[in-house]
C-alpha cells in the first residue's frame, strides 16, 4: 500500500529526555498516555493484563500519531505495542506483522495511534517511524508521549523488582514508612504490620506505645489512623515525648474518654533515617 | 506460656509490654526465651519513657484479668499490681455529671464542680 503514496516521506525521531523543559503540554500528553494504557488494558483479559502491564510499564518510547484518511505509517519491525483510539471503522485500518499501519482506506477523519516500543535493542535507545502520504500537510499530530530509557544498553526499570527492604530504607517521602493493624483489647496483638517491632505496650485503656523498627530520621513524622467500635479519635499522647523510634497513641470516644478497640489501624509518613 | 513485661511508672501507673509469642515467628537460631527477652529489651531502647523504670517479667495469666479497672492499676516492684479504688477516672466524672443532670432539680454548684474536674482531667 505504501507504494501508492510515493511522496511526502517524513522521518520522525522522537526527542530524547528533556527533563528541565517540562511544560503544561507535556503533562497533558502524559495523561493521555496513562489513559491509553488503561484503555488498552481494558481490551484484554485479566490473565493477559499481567504480562501486558509489565511490558507497557517498561516501554522505552511512546508516541502518539494522528493518521488521517489516505495516510500510511511505517514503523520499523520491532517489538511494539500499538493501540488505536477513536477509530470510526476498524475495518478500514490494517496493521501487518511488521507494525505498518495503513490508513489509506480509512473513512476516519483522524485516528490517533499510541505506539509503545519495548524492544531492548532499539538502536540509540530511540526508534523512528516513516510517514508516507499523498498530502504532507496531514502530518501535524505526531508527538512523543514519554521515554523511560534512552541508553543503548541496560534493561528498562522493572517495578516488580522493588522489595520491602527498598521501601523501608527509601527516603521517598511519598511512601508510607511504617504501618500496623492490631487488636487493642485484652492482650494487644498485631494483625499485620510493616516496619514496626512486634511489641505493643499497653499503658491503660486505649493507650498504647508502639515501636518503629527502622527509626524515622526525626520526630516530625505524621501518624494517621483510626480505631473501630466506639473509638472515634486517635491522637498522640499529650505527655509523651515524640521519639524517632516510638510513639504513644490514645483512642478516645466522642466524650473524650479513652476506649479500647479490637481493630486499630495506623500509618506513618515522614523521613526515614 | 505468654510472657509480658510489667513496667512500674514513677507516678504509680502500670504499663505492660506484650511481645510476639508465636514460636513460628522465632528465628531458628535463637532460644525462645532469648527471643522474648530481646523483644522486650528493645522497648526501653526505643522509648525513653521506659528507660530506667523498674520492671518485672511475668506470665500474662498472672495479670489482673478485669479490663474495666485497667486505669486503676497501680503498684511498684515490691508490692506488685493492685487496683486502687480511690482513683477517679474520667468515666466516673461523666457518670456523676449525667446522674446530677438527670435529677429533676440538678445542683448547679455540683454540676459546675464536676465539670471543672472533667476539664482538668486531661487524660485517664
């Protein structure tokens, strides 16, 4: 089909990282990218989603291209995932095994394809696409959506490789650094916990001292949580010194009286040492 | 057997630390008692409010079993844990206030007195 449109050939090479040049338009395209991934995942089964999600998260380059009726797009034969949006008549679009999108017979005014390159061996860490058309003015919509890795060697980041230990020692303030869920009635015992030591100290009704396994960097951390039953308020104990490795909390009902609860949950955010 | 550590606070109040006693969670190269002691010793290391306090380790079955009186637990290492009935708790003041307000003609002075005590009682 490409031979029908011998003129107007145009090579497109997405730019490499320009982290300092982020503009509002970049944010919009990233939103589009996320939406495209979500839409794409929604078209396959749950079993397929697991592997597919990993591939998409590892994509090296992603671009969006607008194909107008009469256009043909040729993509180098690589391992790619291609999603199409707003196709009015899918029968008009053909996609061969080499990744060539032929929109020559499309009745769509404009169709956007999202192309994700996941091949480890993309020369230079980028890939290029050739556009053929009978009308060069049609090609105004192609743009890069994102780039994860532009190095010629090495593997793309894999979120599956993040471990609990990575998170516990992470200085990323966006992450929860410790959390727990415990039964505060009778003999207090954890249901589950992360980065908290196993010991719970009962100081009285609804009054507990809990210890953080890997200390926080300072005492400016935040504790959020809640208690079940009649417990309505969880707060730090008024007389306890705030420490990097432990904190004392009190559960109260609306009257202000301390109360026990059979399920108390909390999470700690802040800097870790 | 479930061991706990009873801390005798300087104000006479009692704190009790409960370690993980599930043998399945014990490191294979550590004796059970050593594992328990290590957990309990970490409490004073982590929390300065327990540093220097007297304590005794005991089986949880030896503790007073009535949770309703938990905030009346008082004691020291010599006498152990006792229930001090003279301790007035916030819930006692709330009950007294409700009782007074429930009367056909509440004693205003008494209501104010109880309310004042409630305001001063920051924490049980």
